[in-house]
């Protein structure tokens, strides 16, 4: 697909942003100028939003989306376990976050 064709397709999808969201992100809902949903896998929630109204292209374009993800915390090796050999709950939570396990 040529770059011009992709740009044209993006603009056409942006003009129909709400219909696209209702079809592909059906677990979400409209709130003002945005469609809110958990993530791109269509899980319920409010972490991802899609702009429904806006310009055809550029920074404020309709169809632009953003997904907010919790920050990953890197651990120092000494934070991984307690002196008695058991890992702390804090370390377990953050190690899981680093691996994508929640």
C-alpha cells in the first residue's frame, strides 16, 4: 500500500471513528469527544481513549488514540529478596509488572 493510500485510509477511518470504535472496541463507550475502552484488545476499562471529533490529520485528528499504561519499575538486585531468603511482596509485584504479569 502506498503512503498516500494509507494516509487517505486513515483519514476516512477518522471521519467514521465512532462507527469503527463501536464495531472493533465494543466493550467501550462514548464520553464527550472520546471513546473510552480498556485497551486495544477490547477489554472493559478506561485506559485507552480514541478521539472521535477533530481535524482530518495532524495532532488533534479524529481517530487518534492513546493508551495509558502503568509505569514499569526497574528493581535493584538488593530489592529482590529479604535477608531471610523470602522475596518481599513489593519485589514480587514489581517483578510481575516487569514481565507483564499482573
